[in-house]
């Protein structure tokens, strides 16, 4: 395979899942329409969700899920050591995702609540970049297959993929959707990185920020707007903290335990 | 300009006739706002009853029928190193009914850039030339300031333009195509009564403008108040979300994007409408940003609308529809911004 | 233990492939004796019950969806149902229909994924669908077509295939337009021939011969094959209401699993397609019954490998029922899709048949509408013990037949796979 | 009764049938049509810069292509993107175009990996040019900083080809360090054959460097400037040309006789995308070559 005369190598890729719902890996396996093209472009070394063949000679690791146990830390470090490029896929891997909601409570209380006195290994919820160096992040809950393929094309050609630097509003407006604020629904679209084609606002749900904060988002003004529009602190906190997308933004009200 | 009248019944028949063989777009409602009011959009009409001619305002402008948010510019077939480029402009004839004067005037401003200026845009031409526009007068909303912008009356840029005079429409005919279509539906010559009715209707509309924006010295103001704090005041509220430009009937800034498929055998080049309020609008390789702050970007949107375009084409780009003001969550709108600039000037 | 094997058998399948989540199979046979035979679940827990705590009940469907990427529609709907039962909300009929249609799309999507991509490679003796792509392209084509429809149906009805957003407590955020429903119906009809081809393919596969007397638990349908809500039944004759789910599941912890296990009348019970089929056979769509008869699948079957066949029968059921429902919906008034309600303190359980079996969500809320207690019981969690016990019967039988280690391992994995386990979901 | 609206197929118009001539700006043409060009040489100059020789494949298109020093083209890698690059070669070279490109991002990154034999697309030429004809009979002072030398090669070639039209020609060229000096293999030729005065200076010398050290303005000590009889062309990073231009202006050189080439983000080259807008001026149409008076009056920080 050549592109503009440059010989392209089929990258050897592998997929790994950590603490998460495997929805992102499923997005990749799903929509079989382009599966043949994808398999023509990459060599899948290991993809446990759909294949029992496995080979550790991969160059690119796509990693889903957050890291919550020491065992996972070790496994992730091994993957990092092998992979030339490590891509975090999905909100859990990129942001901590919904898993982080339990961080509002102490770990022992959490284990007690779900498992009683049974011994269960667990730890704090971490996104991948808190444990290893991550080369690229493909956000979303779940990721979009189109964007995954877009990233793969970049990796094959050896060009750095650059996610949109504009917020979800742009895509929402481009789809000529009614702004959900007009319908009285809250939306994190103005401060969230685009790329999902504004799928949640289009479904009258408002955005929850699963793709993380857009560069240089104006949170002060945004939170002010939410308050002016009559959204309660708790409502704001629930939406803004749902995917842990805006952690560290001090103007955002925190979710209580 | 030729004028005729057509009965409302015949108008309906005319549209139904047009719908038989062509795509006809018009205002329809899709959603309701929190208060239960209808929210309108220009959408394809499947039958006459879907059309809501007494619509208030579409939140997004019909400009995207001429400048789609994403438009294919070229496709490529790629070989190992060679490639072939393929370009098409084919647009099937279509009709837009119910456009307001301001939106028609907005198109005329786009015409200046896209058709009359250097490097006429063939994609726009194709869309423009293959679209029949049937305009319609309406009473202004509270916040419309098209009158201040001289865009409340459409004199050109349409095929037919209707004014409601009771049980019939008073029709201005702007093109031969318009003339031919109209005449198939028993259009009548204008009587003296019609003329009186027309004047009355026009006066009625005129009397209803509530919002005024004093734009006489705005081009100069833009220069003089270049360093004004007004920009920071509004800029600090701005979310840099680009919504204003997306809904504006005249904003036309764009970026190009190229994509290759997974088999590396096909590629596309597309044009995507962009907004000068977005962070990376003027960012160059290496990360230098010529417009790093939201207030600077906001200022340039106004600068282009109210000064740059005047320098180039002797008219403001803004037509005063206030869509940007409605779309902006932060409540930034031309009237308030310009009023602010004028007031600081007076101080 | 009759057969004396010369070599001891030591099977350790770490993270069994082609199932959702992380589970291990360990089998040891020495001197003809089964020294070890376990189905281990090593998925790391996410503590969903804790995540729910303190959130508004409106958030429940959204968060619940994240329990599982494959059956997120089921989770969202179950949570919505639990919330609606806690708040005594009557969901408008249109919303109920759209929900069930979306549910059907998920069932079709999940079953086809399981049958074609997870199960079929075993029968074609390959490791995954990847080689099948070139060796049997038509098989992939059939699956692609059916899933293509299911994907687009989910996109339209639920917002997307994974983690739907339209299921709101009280109804839906929006309904598709009639034109979109018509297009969907057309697409469904165009894909029926592919369903028939799928049937042809699976007819040709013979499922391993193995039986173990099992208790089957599912919802009991009243006038239609059950998917959303209703009574709980067991093939051992137990019948309970949705609210009594805890008495139906009896969760307990075991050392070899981060997922809880369940039991009812016996050591274990099974849920899933075969359980639904066994308990509700007469309510299947006539087309589905026709197929069941053709492939010799009868109610009262105790071969766990027949989960696969029951899934195929259900594919037929949901496709034809979807067709009828879509036709009905297109002709009905769909303007009411959201019930208005006020939050108050309450408690509610939602039970629903997810593709892999019966799923429960249970919420307790305070008068501000905050969740104070949440509980989820997942189908695969209910199946774990049964898988474990099946293995205990299957492995010695295979050993007795003199099967070699590789074959035993493969068969054991196929058994686990037949249950289509959703492990991360079971651990949640 | 049904109505059929006439269809205007603009593909059929005769002007669209032939290859675009971007010098005829007001004609309707296939503006996105790019001239397929073969890379006939890709010459590494430094670690970051490469010089590309591009030959427009179609003979008619090649013969039709003409430009003036200072103009730029839009260079396209199908499926990757399109970027603005100044033409760095001689305007009398009708065989191939020379483009000197620094690797900084997506398109330039991929371009740097292309080898001779690969095909790229070209649209143009676009923009304004240095007023070479107006400079007739005067001294020309060319001042380049860093990559700014690339667009200056074009006027240098021109000046050589019309050498008798001009009086003294001086080039001042500054670079960060000796390793970043471009086109040094041509310096002898420029000095001897072109009869130019060429001074170079670096900020950070290495052991082998025995030339000038310092900022570009330090060279003015060695170069007398006749403010009444000189035209200046200044290319380089904004800080540098602001510095140089204000120095020259202090010497009495009228600002309308100093020319700079501006850089802005660009997506079309045709005054449509607005990305290169500076205040109300389009860098692609009104520039990239501006006289310094105009630049000073642009309502935006340069
Ligand atoms: C008139 C003009 C002449 C130029 N001449 C040269 C030259 O002779 N040699 C050279 O090496 N470079 C030149 N440049 C700069 C060159 O255009 C950028 O380096 C190039 O666009 C970077 O593209 P990229 O895709 O590698 O970078 P990325 O950072 O990936 O940029 C993404 C996109 O942004 C736009 N962009 C980014 N930076 C610039 C920029 N500085 N100018 C314009 N568009 C930009 C392009 O559309 C580009 O595709 C010139 C620029 C202009 C405006
Ligand atoms: S709905 Fe959300 S994303 Fe869309 S325009 Fe409104 S705020 Fe932006
Ligand atoms: S709209 Fe928001 S929550 Fe929805 S997919 Fe996009 S970024 Fe995620
Ligand atoms: S009022 Fe706003 S949206 Fe309307 S034309 Fe003017 S700038 Fe554009």
C-alpha cells in the first residue's frame, strides 16, 4: 500500500480493556461495514473482545478503561513498554469517566457497601495519563468509530492527529439543531471539545462533556450563564462532574457525596 | 420591476406545482422552546400544509443552502503515487419559499464576495443560479434591526417577492423565471386598490420597528474604539463557541479539510464554514495565535461585519436579523455592543 | 471417573476471548480425578451502586447505561423503569413502544454479534471473525446487514447503539419522525432475506451434545413474549413480582469471583435466551415458533449450548415483532412521549430481559429525588454459578470420552461463550 | 400543472472547461482545480528545510503558468491538506517551480517525506508581488531573516536576469546559527556572477564560523544606505522586519519603498476563507507583499 508514493506499513495494533464497560472496543468491532477496510489497513495482533488469537508483537496499543488496581497498573506498564504508540480510548481512559463518581466516597466505605466484608482489591480511579505516558487521546463515551478510523489513518501515514479545537456548539449549529438551552435543558456543549457531531444535544439531551474540556474554555462566563438561566447548583454539579471532564476547574460546583 | 397579484389559492397551487418536480424548502417548525413557542427551520416541504408562512424567525439562516456547513470541493482517486482530481458543481434546481427581506439582502451581500469579487466561487454560483427564491414580507420582531442596516426592503436577489394584502399577495417579480412561473397561475395585473393595500401593508410593517441601531458612524467607531474596554467587557462573556457566525446569514469564513479513506484510494477536499470567534481561527503552525484572546476575536467579527466589508463593498455585512444575538448564550448582540461603543465615544 | 488419562490435564485460560470482560477458566485433572474446575471472574469492580449514590434519580438511566457497552439500552431502560416505579409514573404508550423497539434493536444487534462474531469462529475452527472475512465473506455480509439495520434502528430510536441518551425518566427526550420510522421499516423489510440466510447457516451447525438439568429464570409474559417488566418465574415453579427480585436472586459472594453469584431452588440457575424461550415458548411470534420447530429446539431444553439456538429464534421474533410494531406506530399519534411527574421519596425495582437474561435495577430515593441506595443484579451474575456447575459436569464427561486437553479447553470455552457472558457488566 | 425549473449546469460553461488561469482573477473558473505537479527533486537544505522542484505535468498548464517575484502558490497533498508557500525560484523558469519548505506541521511534515516522482497539486499563483519594475534604476536592498530568504530568491533571480536595470544590489541575511543558513551553496554565484553584495550574520556562531555575529541590524554598520535611491525588501519574522523597517525609516527611506511579505493562516488564497484577514485586509489578495506604510496602518498587531 502506498500513499502519494510513500510506502505505508500496516501497523500492528492491539486492543486492551481495563476498568470500563468495553463499549469503546465494541464501537470498533461494531459497524462491520468498514471492518474489511480497517483490517486491510492494520494488522490486529490482539483484540480479546472478538478474537482468541493473540500476539504480543504489537506497535500500537489502544487502551480502554480507567486504572483502579495495582494489578492493572502493572499490566498497563507492560503494555506501555511494548507499544510504540499508546492511545487512550474513551472517557474512562482519557478522563477517568463515570468511574470517578465513586471517588466522592472513601474506598473502604465503597467496598463495604457493595461487597460487605468480602475482601476485594481496588484503589483510586486513575486515567491512563496518571500512570503512563499517553501518546494520543481519543475521547468520548463511547468513542466514535469514525473518529477512531480517522486516528488510525493519521497513525498509518505518520501524521499527528489533532482533535477539533472548537466546542460542540459548532457541530450542533452545523446540524441546524435547536439549542437545547432554548428548550430549558442544560448543555455542556459550549465548553466541551467537538468531534461527536453533537449527538447528545441533537437528541435533546444536552451535552455531558464526555469528550473533555475544549482548549481555553471560558468556564467563568459559562457557569455564570447556567446560574442566570436558573439551573440549580446540584444540577450543574451533576452534569459537569459526570464524566470527570472538567476536574480542576474551580468555578464548577462540586458534586457532594 | 414588474408587479402582479396572485390569489392565495393560486399561490398554493403554484407551490404545489413547484413541489411536484423540484425540491422546495420553506419555514417549518420542528421543536418548541421552553415556553411552548414553535421554533422554525428552513426544511424541505413535502406538502403545502407544512409551510408556516407566518413564522417569526428561523434560528439558523437559510444561507446554508448556498454555503453548506460542509461542502465537497473535490474528490480524488489515488493510485500508488499518482492521483486524479474530480470536481462537480451539479445542483438540482430547487425553490426556497418564505425568505425574509433581510435574508435575501444577506444573499446579495454574499453575492458581492462570491460572485462579483475576484475569483468567483463556482460552487456558490451553481447553488445560487439553480435556486428560485420566493420572498415574503413580514412584521418585524422586537429585536429586528434590519431597518437600521438598510436591509428591510428587498429590491433584488429574488425571483418573486410577496406582500400579503388580504386574500391575495402583491408580487414583485425579479426574474424571468419568476415571471413565467407566476403567469401559469393566473396572476393579475395590479389594480389601484391593490396598490393602496400594498402601501398600507408596507406602512404597517414600517411602523412596527422597535429596535434601532445607529450605524452611521460605526465604521469609524470600529477604528477609533479599537482599544476600547467595551471589547473586553463583552469578550470576557464570550464563550468562543462560534454560534453567532454559524447562524448568521452573512458570515462566510471557512476552513478547508482534506481526508483520505482507510484504503488510501480515495480522498476528499471539503470546505467547512468556520467562525472567527473560534480559538484556532488565526492560529498558525507552531502554535502562534494572531488572535489569542476571545475579546480580540469577538472584536474582529464586528470589525469584519461593520468596517471591513464597508471598506470593500461600501456596505455593512450585517443585515440586522439579530440571529447572533438570539443564539448567543452570553447575550452578546450587535445592538448592545454598538450602543456601548457609541456611549463610550460620547463620554 | 472411568477413564484413566495418561497425562494430567492442566488448563488455564486467562481472560477468555470473545466474551465481554475478563474471566478465567481453570481445569485440572490428575489421575483421572478432577482436581480443579473453576469459572473465575477477575474483572475489576467499578462499584456502580456507589456511583449512583447521591445523584438525582434523573441521572439513573444515563449512568446505568455505562454498566455495559453491549446492552446499554437494556440498562438505561431498566433504570428508567425502576425510577418510574419508584415515582409512580405512567409512561406514555408511544414511549413504551419506542423503548421496546429500541430494545429489540439491541437484542438483534447483541445476538447477531454473539452468534456470528463470537460463536461462529468456534464452529469454523478459527480464532476470530477476521479470517472468516476472507474465507466466508457471505457469512460476514449477512451479519453486517442485520447488524447494520440494528445499528441504524438504535441510532434512530435510542440516539446511538451504545449509551443511549433518549431514555429519560418519564418517557423519551424525543420521538423519531414518521418519515424516519417509515424508512426504518423499509430497511427492516429489506433485511428479512438476510435473516433467512442467517437461519440457513445456523441450521447447518450442530451444537455439542450435553445436558444438565437446570432451573431457568426469566420474566413471564402476559400477552407477548416478555422483555420489559412483568412477573418473575422459574422453571421450577416459582413465581414472584418484580419487587421480590432479591428473593429470586439470593446473591452471595464467592472467593473465585469479583461478581456475586445467585441461586434459587437449586445450587444455581440460568437466565438468558434459553430461559426466556423455555418459559414463554407459546408467546413467540409464529415465525419464530416455525423456526424453533424446524431446528428442533423445544421448550424444556437443558442443553446450555442451545442458548445459541434460542438466540437465533429470538432474532426472528424481534425482527417480526419490530415490523408489526413499526407499522402500528407509523399509523398512530406519537405526540405524547413524556409524562410529567414530581419527585418524592420512594423505592422502585425495574426488571427487564436484557439480551443475556433478566436484569434488575433497584433504587431508593429521598424526597429531593436523590438516590440513597442503588442495587443492580446483572444477568451474567446470575449465570456464573450455573456456568461453573455446567463445567463441572462437562469436563469429566469429555475426559471420560477421552478428549485431549486442547479439545476440552475449547469445549469449556464454547460452553462459557454459549452463555454470552457479559463479565464487566456482572461485576459493575 | 407541474413546473420544471430550468437547470443551469455551470460545468458546461466554456470557461470551466479549460484549465484555470489564476492570473485572470475575475473569470469564473474551477477554482479548486489544482495543477498536478511532479516532484522532480527534493533537496534537503537543513534539518528542517527542503527545497522542492515541482514540474507541472500538463504541458499547456505549465506553459500557461507565470508568476512574479513575491507571489505564492497553494500546495496541495490530496487527502492531507493545502498550504501557502512562496515561490522561491526564478520567474523565467518555465520548466519547474522551486519551493523551499520548512517542516512544521501536518502538511509540511508529510511533504518532507515525499520523494522525487511523487505528485502534488498546485494552485496559483496568488497574491501581490514585489514591484520589480518600479525599482528600475535604483539600488535594491534585500534583507532576510531565517526562512525569509526563500521568497527573496525570486527577486534575486529577477534582479540578475535584469541586472542592468538596477544599481547596487545588496543582500543582508541573518540566521540563528550557521547550521540554519540556507542556500549557502549559491552565495558565490550570487556574489560573483550576479554581482551582488551579500553579507551574512548569525546570532549563535559555532567554531567554524568566522563571519559576522549579532543581530541583522548590526550589518548596517557595513552597508551605507542611500535613502533617496533605494528600495528595500524585507522578509523574516515580524519582530525582525519591524526592527529593520523602523531603522530604515529613521534613515529616511520612505515607507512606501520598503516591502515586506506577511504570513497569516490561509485556506484558499482567493480572499474567500477570511483566515488571513488582518483588520479588513486580505493577506492573500492585498498581500502577501505589502509596502511598510500599509502594514503600519493595518488594524491588527503584526
Ligand atoms: C503567503 C505565505 C507564504 C508562505 N511561504 C512559505 C514558504 O515559502 N516556506 C515555508 O516553509 N512556509 C511558508 N509559509 C508558511 C506555511 O504556509 C506553513 O508553514 C504551513 O501552512 C504549515 O502547514 P502544516 O500543515 O504543516 O502545519 P499545521 O500546523 O498542521 O497547520 C494546519 C493548517 O493551518 C494552516 N496554517 C498553519 N500555519 C500556517 C501559516 N504559517 N501560514 C498559512 N497557513 C498556515 C494551513 O492551512 C495548514 O494546513 C507561507 C505562508 C504564507 C501565508
Ligand atoms: S445545544 Fe448545546 S452544543 Fe448546541 S448550540 Fe446549544 S449550547 Fe451549544
Ligand atoms: S454531546 Fe457531549 S456528552 Fe454527548 S457525545 Fe458529544 S461530548 Fe459526549
Ligand atoms: S445581526 Fe448578527 S446574525 Fe444577523 S446579520 Fe448581523 S451579525 Fe449576522
